[in-house]
C-alpha cells in the first residue's frame, strides 16, 4: 500500500484522506497512528491539473 511505503521515508508526515472520516481514522489506527486522517471529497465536475 502507498501509505506504508511513504511512511518509511516520511514518518508522521503522511495524511490519509477520504470522504468518510471514520474510515480514514480506522486506517490510521491500523498504521499505529503514524499517519493523520483528513476528510476530503472532490466533486465529479472538478478539473484536476498537473502540478
């Protein structure tokens, strides 16, 4: 999983985001609270640009 790979180089600097805050929090618990939860919902009509 991507979050686990990122944690190897960036402990306590990874955010888990999703529409369901409870699911994000549960995933953070599974990773021993080394990540932070965030609620994020991107509407379907949002245009994403390359950075």
